[in-house]
C-alpha cells in the first residue's frame, strides 16, 4: 500500500507536522506499507476558485501547485489527513485542498488524525461528512490527540515516554487505525 500522509496545517509554529511524522514513523513499521509525507506547505494553492465542481468540469486545465497536489494524492492507495481543529472544524488548508480534488480519492480509504482541545473530535466529525463528496471512504477508527502535541512529540515525530506508556490512548488507537486502513486499502484495491 502506498500511503500518503497529509500535513494539514500551513501556519507558523504548527504542530501538525509532528503528529504526521509520528504517524509516518508508525506506518513504516507496518508490513507492506510505503509512506510519503505530503505537506500542504509544499503546494501553495490559491483559494479554490474554479467555475464549477472539479468532478463536473470536463475541460479542467491543471497547472502548478494544484496539478502537483492532485498527482501526489492520485499516486496513493490510501491517505491519512492530519489536521488541527480550528474553531470547531478542520483547517482551511485542508478544506481548500479537498475542494480541488476530483477523482484522485475515488474508492480509496482515508484515515483521519486530528488534534485540539477535544482531540480534534469535531474536525473528524466534519471530515467524515465531506470525504464521500470526493468518492473517498473514511476508515472507522480515527486518532485524536489533545492540544498538548508540542509537549508530547518532538520535531521528528518521536513521542514522549509518557505518551508511549499509555496503550489505551492514541498510540494504541493508531496501531488499530493503521491495521484497519491497510485492510480497507487492500480490499478496495482488489475491488477496483
């Protein structure tokens, strides 16, 4: 499985990249999984302004960062979106990136990882409602981390001993989520 891990925050002093690197580190230890980090900072897309939904635009002309973003996602068998929770929802960078998608995630699984004061629960809830619009299927297990991400993870995504000791917390959830995502990816790839 080719797994893309999207860093869904582009602001200064973000911590979503730490969480994404943690997911990447854990996913690499799963048999049959090849990972790549997809940082939205590397795809400086303008605010979505196309004349109609990309899924209905047969004359769509792609270029620059938008084209690169779509190719990066299309190359994946499954994608993890790592997002902060801003104002009780997911980040505007993630929203903008999703709005540019047409069929890159069609019949592919998406896993959700969020962080915030409530673990990003509302961001996860909103994203579960959005992804069917681009043909994606969200995996049942989401990973949610409290707003102490900078305290729990270093810049390389290495978790603190305190965090790793809590097997009932996000670490244990991530292992289950990655297992489910791999299963979904394999099943959906065979069905496609």
